C-alpha cells in the first residue's frame, strides 16, 4: 500500500521555515507553495517524508500532486515504519478514543474525524451496523481496498457505504473506476439507529453528509432540557432531530420549518419511529415548508407567532473566507428575527457550522442582536462547541458553535 517508486526512492520533501514550524506545532496541511524542494515528482496517494532544514525527520504524510494541499500529515515526531501493523495500530488507537463516550442506547456516532483524529480527509461514521466512509481527497483512492480491509477487521460491519466529496466523483470514476455506493455486499439505503434512546433514520447512500448530522447530538440533549411546556420552532429543521428531543422533553407543540419537503417528510418518519413513547405521541407536531430566512423575517415583522423556544441551525453561511463578513451579518439578522418571536422567559438556541466564522464572531453577532431586540432583558445560558466524537486539533477543523440566549 505504501510502496516507494520503481527506483526504490522514497519521496522526500523540504518545506519553507514557516511551514516547517506549523507542521512541528501540529498543523496537518502543507500547501504546494510551501514546498521548497523534493527529490522527484510524486504520485497522488504516495507516502512522503518531510525533512527539516537540518535534514532530520520531521513528519510523514500522503502526497496529492493535483491539490493545493500538497501533503496531508499522518505522523510527526520520531521516524516510524509505515506498514500493515502500523495502520492497524493507528486505527485501534483511534477507536479506543471512542470507548465509553456514549451510552449503550446510542448507536450512531463518528468513529474517525479526519485530520483531527490523524486521518486526513477521511470520515467514518457508524449508524447501527452500517458504516459510512466519506473521502474528501483523492490521495485515499489508490488505497480504498486496504482501508476497507482495516475497517472490516476492526469493526466487522454488516455494510460499508462509500461516499465521496463532490469534487472527487468524476475523478474517481475516470482515474479509478470508483463510484459511490456499497463496498462489498449491499445493505439498506436508509438505516435506523439509536441516539440517547430515540430512533432516527439515516439516508446513508444519498442523504446529506453521511446521512445525518451527528455533531449536534449534545445540543439536541440541551434542547430537551429547555423544551418543557413550550411551543417550539425548529428552523432549518432538516429531519427533525431537535424537534424530537423537544417533544420528549415535554414541549406543548413543535413546528418544523424547512424549505425541503423531503426533509420535512423525513422528520415525520422520525416521529413515527418513536410513536410508542406516549409523551412524544401526545405532542402536536406541525410542518411548515418555506424558506426559513424569509419566513422568520416575515413572522418577526408581523409581530408573531410567539414561541417559548426557537432553534436556528442553518447550513453554512460562510463557505469560504471571502464570505466571512457577510456570514457574520447573516447570523446577526437571523438572531434578530428569531429573538422577536420569543415569549418572555423563552430561549433562542442559535447554531453555526461555518468554519470561517469564529466562535467569538458568532457569539458577538448573536449578543449584538439580543441587545438590539431585548435591551438588557436577556442572559446567555450556555455556549457549546464540538461533540466528543468530533474532536478538533487545528484551527481550520473548528466549525461548530452554539449558544442559548434566554429572554427575561
């Protein structure tokens, strides 16, 4: 899997002093313009070694000749022999970090979180006995069979689904004759899994991301604790995860608001999956198909309706650095509209998945909205970041923010 070229020569790279320092401090990416020299051209997926200015081993990683991120780091520190045993030990160590994190009534979680777990551009999510492997860079494509073998050996899933980032789909087919879908024996396109005792469906083959948004698990639990006795609005509701927790938490009613009829239908199915819970079955569950931004703006301008709990969890509002300022303002205006729909004593849960908007920028945008709409009659109940199965080890890997603001 990690062989040298035909001459037996390992790909050797030297980088700029700034890049050398960044790698030494744990940053997992080396950009192409930071490569000062290499002993020969490299192939995508090849193992490359970085040497420092004193010709000492610095790191090793996977090379990608066509990407702006030329090398993604796998290991720093002392030299190691990268063989089959090394990869097995690496996966065992990663999986050990998930041991005991969740209760037995949770069967949906992230097993590998990309660079943050030392597996650059690779995600592995579990939904019951089905695993979803999502690849974000071409450097893994030559090694797919080896990856599959590692996963089957250590996890023994019933089915493995391969998902590719959009920019890889055509390349994977042309260069490797690879398509998204099941690796080996096929399974179900939609599977059921448990999260804190609730049952959800995950569209593992065709759904967004890997089929469900596992990263909001802890924030959904926080919503459950806030929902008792309230009318709840779940804006950008997707498949109703927050709504179902609110219903179990004793909400009087829950309204899902989403532009996608497919998402709203998925939420209805998730409620049906949990209908045996008398408390959930008793909650009035409604759906509103509309653009959530426009609906919230119009509802705020009209002076209602009023809710005891409003959740705003939009898609990323700043997908690139050039959109950062606009994203901050979008979060501000979204919070302004949502806060106007709160009853006295009500709470806004605002969330952001925009990596280019920092936690401080997001918090300040929401707090500025609170001062403008509520004056001093509000308080921040809590702020939150990443879930324990979504660890963060470098700045660019930090994307999830959430905060709860309560109207007095």
